[in-house]
């Protein structure tokens, strides 16, 4: 780990076990970083839900135990204006967004930096990810825990954000983090991992979308035959590759294509319909975390993932004349949904180069 003694460090402390072990790890090195709890309230003026209150209590207890200050930073407005706007803009256009990816760029390393983080050299989080300095440049590298690895969620942060990021538990497996928390009797050692959309937690994704976009019913047709099977409530509730309880019987049915103009959802039947798979697909707006390692080389070997799963898929990445890329996967990939991020790694899935958005395809 880099020499931290002369650095001013801010810890993003959520009240969960991972960021609490971050504080412990730094304290163990004689450091007393300032801790920050980011508050994102519900969008309506309802009561703050009790799990957030409990989170803040836990964060307060952990910071106090290690002699650190804790401050609450309100990023409510920024979350709804930036992350929600991004999410709704994408789904409205039939694309599949990833709010958790944008939350890291826009909120944890973004809005937070403008409000408090600017005063610090490093921002430490409990993400399962690591960094490495190679030839004087800082790279994002994967965690040894393939199930917990979160480099995919970090693959849209800006280079200056990566330079400020510190992942003090990134070299551990999740079990090791839990063991440390139990051994140190941290108040939250036995708490369950958070789930759902970052910060929104329990909010159901479809309800979140419905609140902004409402419903827009249209036909559902079988791709192969054009036969009408029924109605959908809005294309934005469907993601390419997803198996849906559309309630038609005779399935399972998979969403395989959206016709935005005519508001039609096409589905295919069967457990593994070939229409739900792809080997070759285009990506655009490649965001490099550190730098473009390939220059304008025509083709390179990489690994990639398009979903938060432990597998990395081998592929050839082809650079087109316009500077965009085509992914040629070795294996068939299920559910290649436009708008999703394709996160690209080196052949050994060690270094994360960055990510690009999967392009719309007819
Ligand atoms: N409300 C919050 N306030 C401050 N930091 C946060 C908050 N939520 C998440 N973070 C930071 O982002 C990191 C990753 O968030 P994620 O939701 O993936 O948490 P997690 O893996 O469950 O971690 P934790 O156990 O620390 O909650 C956390 O470890 C923490 O550093």
C-alpha cells in the first residue's frame, strides 16, 4: 500500500462492515482519518427509513471507537438530479442503465469531493478493488475475491478520481473482512450486506422507474412467428436477455428485442433461445480509467464482463476506423443489452482498463 503517513485521508463510512474494517485497517497503522457518512434521503418528504438511521448509528459508533470524526454529507439533491436523471434518460430510450456505476462517478467520488473530499489527498472506501502503480501510473486492479470484486462498478470513474481512491480492504476476501470485524467486535460484524440499488436499497427498481415514467402499454410479439402473445406495461420495465414472468404460459419467455418506435417487445421461447445470445457486439464511448493502453492497434486480446457476475469472458477487441470498438467474444453471451456497460480487463483479468456502453443493434 502507498505510504499514507503524510496523507490527509477521508473515509466514506456507510455503517456496513466493509467500510468499518477500512477504518480499523487505517487505525491499525496509527492513522485517524476523518469519516463521512453520505446521506441520500427518499425523494419525497417521507420519514427517513429506519435502516438509514441504523446505518448512521453504526457509522457513528465505529468512528468514535477509533477516535475519528464523523460528518454527515447530504448528497440528496445531487443523487436525484444526476444519478436518477441518467437512469431515466437511458430507460426512456430503451437502454439498460446501471445507477450503481454512475453513483461512484457522480456521488461517492463526485458530489462528495465537491462538498468535502476536495480537502483530502485520498478518499478511502470499502470497495473490493485494488490499485497498482505501474511505470508511475495508477491502475485499477481486481480483488482476489471474484464474487465480491467491484471493479466493474468503478469502471466509469474519472482518472483524477482513481488517483485519489484508496481501497484498504481490497486485497482481502469477504470472509477475511468478516473475520476481522468479528475478532475486533465491530458493532456491525454480523450485519447482512447491503443490497439493491446503491443508496436506494429497498426501493423496487420497477417502482423507481414507474414513479418517473409511468406506464406505456404495448404489444408483446413472438420474434420467430410475429404472433401476439399479450401486452407489456412499458418497454422500460424490460431488459434484453431477461426472463420475464409475463404471465403468458407456455414459456419460459425471454425478452430479445425492443421496437421503440412501435412500442413492441419481442420475446423468444425456451430455456436457452439462441436469439438471447450474442458473440459480436459494438460498444461506444470507451472510458479509459488510466489511459488507452492499445493506442490505435487494430485488434487486442482482452477479457470482459457485462454484468456483475464472477465470470470474465475472453474476447478480441477490434478497433474500428471511427475509434469505436467491436467485441468478438469467444463464447456466446446471454443478454447483451444496449446501454449496459461492457467492462474490459487484460487477458488475466487483473488490470481493469475501463468500460464502454453497449450500442443499440437492430
Ligand atoms: N451512505 C454512505 N456513506 C458513506 N459511504 C458510503 C455510503 N454507502 C456506501 N459507501 C461507500 O461505498 C463503499 C461501497 O458501497 P457498497 O454499497 O457497495 O457497500 P458494501 O460493499 O456493502 O460496503 P459496506 O459494508 O461498507 O456498506 C462502502 O464500502 C463505503 O465506503
